[in-house]
């Protein structure tokens, strides 16, 4: 009986360990996802067309209010065209991250992107706030890419 109680006591002590390990892994994933969003913002604002697609998975599907559902190729083409456009200057503020939820190899981010468009040779400035939700998946190399997102302009 003592042996059984001792085993139960040992199991009770070990039970919280996975929860602590999961919490640490989730916190690390949260930081990695936030870093990926920040890196993308820097790359976009620096005009690095060769890097702006890296945040998105090749299996990406996205919905932006008012437009038909699209995928990876469409978003990459749009981003690259925007960066190549010599008539307007596009820039994003770092996203306002409202929440990151991590569950295993998936991360869900509620956030607001703010896009500024400045026509070249004009004093006009257009600002667009875009609330949305990005779903990330951990990649085999440990990085995180967006596999789904939903957004709309306010």
C-alpha cells in the first residue's frame, strides 16, 4: 500500500511538468510569431520584394472583405507590384497584436495592420486600418508562416 501511495505521490509531482513545458513552448512560439510579423514589416517597408512572401505558406488561403478568396501566388504578386509601384509609396506600421493563441503547431493572431499610402509628388496620405486574424503553422525548420488569414478595412 505504501508503495502504491508513493507511486501516486510521484506521479502527482510529475503531472505539472508537461503543463510547464507546454507553457514555455507556447511562450517561445508567441515570441517567434511576433518576431516574424515584425521582420515582415521591416522587409516590406525596406522594399525587399525578395522577402515579402516569406511570411506566407505556399498553401495560404485568405479572405479580405470585398474580394474573392485568394492564395499564395495572388498575395505575392500583389505585394511585389505594390513595392515596384513608382507612383505610390506603401508602408506598414508594426501590427497592433491584440492576442496570440498557440496550440501545438498552430498559432492564431488577432491583430490590426495599418497601411499608409503616399502618392508620389502629392501631399495626400491615405491610411487604412485592417483588423484581422492570421493563422500560423510551425514549419519543419521551426519557423512560422501564415496559412490562413481573414482581414477587412475599417
